[in-house]
């Protein structure tokens, strides 16, 4: 837990520094120095003692606390997002939290293989774009109400890259669908990505062995492909074509066709 998260939880719980000191058994002077920034690198034992007091003991407690604090769906911001427990996987879209299920083996197989194909093509051709995969944060609209984690994405504008996250729309986004995310990825995020300026968007359904692609800047959408196809990537002028037949074989090798 960093100092920003500690300050967030302090405000959320309504604790005073004296209360934090009392509950954690950390001397008040030490607590004051940490919270005012005078102490830049507290001892590990001190941080753990403070975290035990400040952090909720379960992922659901934070949402309950937010409700008590007066927050409701549509009101959440990046402060709330960064305040969530690390084990809670969510996306923040227009002020609302959406839970993310743990990825399946077939999901991860597709993500790893496609990211590798894209990265190799860019390197081979001396491109300036960068390839990333979840769980990298993307502050899609550049505001404090939306933060998403696309499965695979390409960014060609280096000014959007920051250590903590990407700020602004990627050029190319790929989402691998699952039963729990199909509606969100197929409707809500589709519209969000288009409105934000994403140039190309793919949705991959491993269970149905289908790929739906949208090339927003060329108004080539939607196009539907099977897993026996070589699919052109339009942000690279269609010169790169991703062959899905090896992906199909890899998914079937792990028995993942119907497991997602």
C-alpha cells in the first residue's frame, strides 16, 4: 500500500492520525511523518501495521464502505479505483465498477500468441508502436471516471505512455470474450472505444471460434471471421495478417474450446 492509498483509506474510514496510531501501535510522530511526506521510505513492519488498520479485510468491504461514504454507481472515480484492494479485478467505466473474471487458459493462450505476433511484426518492420496486454491500465478518456484493461492493445503515440498507465485511446484493441464479459465488451466497450478514438477493435470468441473486427477510421465494420482465417490488421494497412489456425490448434491442445 502506497501513501496515496493510505490517505484514501484514512479519509474513507474517517480516521484521525491519533486513531491510526492507537489502532496500529505505531508512534503518533511516525504516523504524522509518513502522512505529511517527511518519511519517504517507512520500514516494512511499520507499513504492514498501518495497512492492517487501514485496508478492509475483504474485497467486498471497500464497496460497502463506499456506499456508507455516500458513493453510488456512476459516482466512482480513479481515487476509488486506486483505493480498491489489489486482489479486486475491476474496470471503471463512466463512474461504474465492472468486475473482471480471472482469465481461462484458452483466454491467456490467445492473448499471449496474438501479442507475440503483433510485437514480432512491429520489430521486424522497425515500427514505433508498442504492444501491451492486461492488466495494464488505460485511462481511455483522459478523465477520472474511466479506467479499462484491454486484453491486448497497441499504442503508436509514445506521448500516451506513462509509468503507471496509458492515457488516451490505443490505436488497436483486442478483447477475448467470456460469458461474463461478452455484453460489456460487445456493447458498452465497443461504443466507448469508438468514441474515444480507437482506430481498430477486435472481439474474439473462443467458444464459437469467431472474430468480429471493426476498423473505425476506414469505416470497415463489422467483419466476421472464423478460426480458419487469416485476418488483416488495418492499422498496418492490412499488410499483417494474423493466422488463427495455429491459435485454434493451441486452444484445442489444452482442451480449452469449451472451458472459457
